[in-house]
């Protein structure tokens, strides 16, 4: 199946034949499908879309759309429309076995709406709105802190821009990362710094250059849900900002607001490049879409600069080991070699399995990666088998399913048979591999909620619409709220083999 992308040549000609009239598109864009979902499930779908976990939906037949939504597994989603209204949906996730309208379907519908809206705007010559998310947050913060002051003038914003660019040595990103690299080694024991870098959501050093993006994370060192709930201000700019460190990137968010107020496209582009390079959580992947939206003819240059800086600085430890924004970039741009290089330095099998379909575009990279997985999965002493529990079994099952999708069923079966042979007493592992071994299987379906995949986060108590309480298990990357829901989010830690 050929994937349609907004940037793919010929995408407009394909979109002209989607089988929807203008009236159908108008009806769909009214968003009536929102009522098909529980509110918290819809918000999770919104978070999936904002983090770039939905491939561009594709019309595969009249009134039938298909998309792939990436969580712990790659879920296949189909949506059928009639006169612009959703009449049915299907998803390959476990939750959809008892309720078709899961968060993956919600994410797909949101992606369809955004794709159709942008297509219509291009046809009508409507320019996209200039970003103002940071401005809204900063203006709210300034009004609360300085309630009797007047609004800042253009000259005031130019002064703010000049001061912050001087302090943080913008827009020379290479110099910024050289300072970070220097401080990383100057601060003493390298192993201690590497340990700091491995802590989820925390920056590698405490230098001035990193203060702008680490301060708001450090105050939530223990609970992933709380840590990522605050990070969701990136996606929900209307959230209340009471303190400077409530801003997503502290002082850098103020610089971002200055760029927005002054319509400084070049400055905003460089700042988004920086945000992408330091990203550590799924919500920050939204900056890839924001950069693409304002880069225009400079997109390829900005993309190549991200790859260059990421490759150069990552070797010296001044980049996060797991970067969801960079993963989104290499996936959407189909950069196979760059994805392979990134996975080699991340040293985690989970990262590599996520990007296996991207790596597969380069035969040499695929061969090296497949050799890695064969070695790991056929080694009974591998870290992936250290625990005989459901989490470890599910992890192996996800790896095998991805290998099946990308490499082929025969390879997946061969590995699964070998694994079951190594651990004949591990029933949970056998159950997770039952589709790939000849003598395992059960017809009983487990009871799933829309947090079907196993994660390391704590269970959540989520209020149902009827007032009852449902116990949730956090899922694959993003189970995030917006300002309208009370549920805390849980971003996957990205830990893997070391």
C-alpha cells in the first residue's frame, strides 16, 4: 500500500479523488464523531495525533479510509463514512474487540479532519495561521505576575529577544551544544553524568544552557504521570501557568513568544530545531509538525541541520538517548540510515523495534538490525528474559509481531519457536507467542480496556461518563489528558536493552 503524505509529490492529485463532495467534507469537519467516544478516550486520541503517531490516513475505497496508529504495536484502523458521517470503524487493538471506538480510531478521525482541512485550505488559498501558542501562555503568565502593567510594545519584545538570544547564544545551535558537551565532561565523573542522562524526563546536566528545559521536569522526578501531565502544556497552551517553571521551556518559551509576536520566522525555525533536538517525551514530537508548517521552502535544510547536529552531538552524550521528536522526523522523512544510526546510539531494543519499518528501507541497515534481534532473542541470558512476568512476555511478543509485519511470518515463527524451546515452563511467554508456535493457543479473550498494552506506569482510576470508576492500565506512549479531563497522562519511558 502506498502511503500518502502531505509533502509527497502527487498527493494533491490523489486527494482530488477521495470520493467526498464538498458537502461531505463540510459535514465531516463539523466533528460530530466526537460523540462516539468517551471523553477521556477521545483526548488520548488527540494526544496520539499531536505526537505524530498516526500515519497520514488514506482513502482505499469509496467512503473507506485506512490508517496505521503506532503504539506498542502498529494498529490497523479502518473508518467508513456515509455523507461525511462515521457509520462504522474497526481497529486491530485488543480494546476494539468489545468497543470499536478506541483511542486509535479517535486519532485516525482527528488526522483525517486535519488532512481534509489543510487540503481544502490549500485549494482555497488560505494561509495557515502563524503560531501563537507560546504568546498565549506568556501573556497569561505576565498578566498574573504584573497585573498593573501595560502590554509590551514591539520594541519591548525586540529587547526581550535580544537579551535572551545573547544569554543563550542563539541562534548558533552548534555553539549551544558545544557548551552543553563541554559542561557534561567538565562536571566530573562521566558515569555519574550518564546515569543522570538515563533518568526519564531529566536533562543530562544542570548548566545554564539546559536550565530552560530541565527546570520544569526536575520537580517531578518520581512519577511519570505527573511529569508528563505538566509536559502536556506543550499541547494544551490554555493550561494555567502560575510560575515561570510552568512554561514548557521556561525562559526559552518567553523567547518563543517574542519570535511569535514579531513574526520572526527564522528565529522560530531555529528554536523549533532546538526543541526537536532536546526532546525527551512524546508530546514534544509536536514540534516536528510545527517546524514543517513554518519552514516552507527551507524544510529540507532545517531537516538536514537537525540530522547533522543530532548525529554529531549524540556521540558525546549531549543529546537524550531516546528522542521521540527525532524518531518522528526520521519516520516521516523515511530516513533509513539515520534511523539505524540513531538506534545504534540509543542502545535499546525497544527503540529499534519501533523504527524497524523505517530501517527496512535500507537493505544493509535491515540486515544488521535483524542480526541484532536474532542474537538478542536467541540468547537465554539476554536482559529481555530476566523477568518471568507479563511485562517481559508482552515485550517479547511485541518484538515478534513487529518482525512479522516488517520481515515476514516465517522469520517471526522461527524466532518464536526458538524462544518457546528455550523457556518451555514460561506460560505467559508461550501465550504471547501463540500465533507463531504450532502447539500453543487459547480461544478465550481477555477483558481489555482502552489501555491494552502493558507499560511501567501506575494504574489509573478513570471516571466513566456514568459516574462509575474504571481501573486503567497505562498504554503505549501517550494516554494524555487535555485541559478538559482530569486523567493523568503516562508516557512510555522508552527503556530497553542495555
